[in-house]
């Protein structure tokens, strides 16, 4: 991996003419359908299968992409931010973001020396969390300063979580950064179990700008076929088996095929992403893919590795004349730029295990 030695000579490239151009708009409000007394507004809205099918077309359109409100007077559908925080993130042009919900992880500040003055000036570092997490961090001595920062991280507290499953809540900042950072040209997502070890601008240059990509994600270190990922999820009881089966059957019926590593026409080097580190240019195609992937996670299981390849294949299949410049890089490259730590629960387990040995 040959990163640039410094950010001094870095120049953000002009918007590439090769990226597909179309206009995406997002459903802001849903009205209650006549005669449906049990109907309730939902964060992701109520997307029909026909609307879902049409949303895969890369064209000027309005689609569901989270943050859908109910009719006037109905309660919030969730993921509520304080006005100051919403104003702050709306001005970010390059965002590095992560989240901790349910006090699942410790707060890991990017390694100080690696973030250059240029990045400190031009990049927003935003950590989304709930009040439970903020209270736990504060009790451990990590208290936000007057401006709401802990180290480089701007702490943004989310109230009224849209889902009871914290894993599903975490998919909102992970998969929809273009909705949370409406002015951003680029974003870097890292799971809270990772600590950033390289300057964000050097990451953008290496994974996107150098070869003209608009989206970058690493492949899985072990599994490369969705069939294997399904089996592993069920073996480890990661989610309800019947829901996984329903999702998998739906995808196979719509053309999902087994991964064949020797196929010269395969779209990607792997059909299973590692997924904890994602680098995006907020282009129309990248934003569309993010919305589509989120809608699959919302419709089926929050195990996003199960829906990644299907979403990518269907997007490509339905838009043969509009390429999506996706860079699926090796997992060892991810490990070189972000250090992995245990979740809090795993920490306790390993402490107990070492104590009994």
C-alpha cells in the first residue's frame, strides 16, 4: 500500500464526468392511506414491492431513504437531533463518522499525530450516540467539552431511537451518511470497534481519487459467498433463522447466484463485504446504492452482509449503461488503516476467560 507521504500536495479532483448523473429526491412525508386504521408512520416509510423495484433505476426519481415523517400532527419517527447538532453536521463537506448505541463500545479517538492540520480544518469527525452511552462515557471520565467534543469527535446525541434493536439503529449513520451530511462531498464510515490510524484525506486519495472510484468497501477476510454468510449467521444465531431464510429465498428468486471466484465476468472480488469501513463520494450512484442497501436492511434483517451483493448485482443489472465505480479492496488494507478492538461485551468475556484459566 503506497499512500502519499503528506497531504501538502493533495488536490481534490474535479467532479468526474464518467460518474452517472441524475437527481435523487427523498420521500419526506407519508400520508396515512384511507381505511387503514392500524397504519403508523415509520422511519423508513412504507415502501411497496413495486416502488422497491422501480427505486433500483438510476434516473431522476423520488425514493424512500429513511427520515420519513408521518402526516402533520403525528409523532416523530425517530433519530431526533438537537438543532445545534443538526446545523453543525449540515455544514460538513468531508465527514468521518461512527456511532455507539446501547453503550456497546468504548470511544476511540483517531490517533492524534496521524490527523494533519489540513484535515482538522476541513474534516468533521462525528460520533452519534444515545443518552445511555453518553452517561456511561461521562461516568468513566470522558465528558464532552463546552462545544460538545471529546477529543476530535463531535458528540451528537440521538434521541427517540427508531428501532429497539441497537444494531438496526446503527445502520442509519452507517448506510445513510448522505442524508445526515447533506452538504458532504465525501464521507468515511468506521465501526466504533475501530480506531482510525491514517489521515482521512490520504484515505480518500488512495481509495477513491487515485483510480476514479465513487465507493470503496473491503471484502470479508474469510467468506466470499452469500451462501457461506447465511450459514454462518444461522450457525451463530445472529438473527431469526426464518427471516434469514425468507430474505435468502427472495434474493435467489430474483437472480442471486453463488459466488464463483474463477468466473472472469464476476462483478466483484467477493460477494461478502467486511463492512466496518466504508469510503464514499456522495455521487448520485453512490447515494442511490446507499439508499437501496438501507432499504434492504430495513425490509429484512439488519445483517447488512446478507444484502450487499444482491443490492449491487440488481443495481448493475437494471442499469447496464450506467456503471457504478465500486472499489472492493482487500481486508488487509482495512487493517492497515484502522486498529480493531473488542466490543465491551467481548472485553468482559475475555477478562472472565483469562481469570478462569
